[in-house]
């Protein structure tokens, strides 16, 4: 799909920002759409009420942004081997 084809698939929307300033996929799509039609990143930032840095980052995303949670240790981890030993 060409860049122009990609721009045609994006439609305007009401801006919906998530809790704590986390930008939604809709923000990314709106930034991409405005960038595709030739608006500057500074103008996009002003229109959407976000920082220029955020616009630069959203434009640079290859795919849609998504949240990834790092896997942490369980409170049970230090006791797993002794418990396995008791169960065997």
C-alpha cells in the first residue's frame, strides 16, 4: 500500500486521551493522517494540544503504539523450589 493509500484509510476523529496522559491509538492515527496530508509537526501539535516531541514520536512509530507490561517476579518465586520439594 502506498503512503497515499494509507492516508486515505485514516479518518478524522474526536481526540480521546487516556488516563494519565497516555495517548491512544486514535491519537496516533490522527497524527499520521494530518502528517500524510502535509501538515507540519508543529501545526499538528498545536491543533491536537500535545507537545511537538509527542508528535515526532507518534509519526516515527512504524505500527500502531501499544502497551507492553514487563513481566515481574512473583512473591512466590523464592519459595517455589522448597514447595516443589515438599510436594514430591
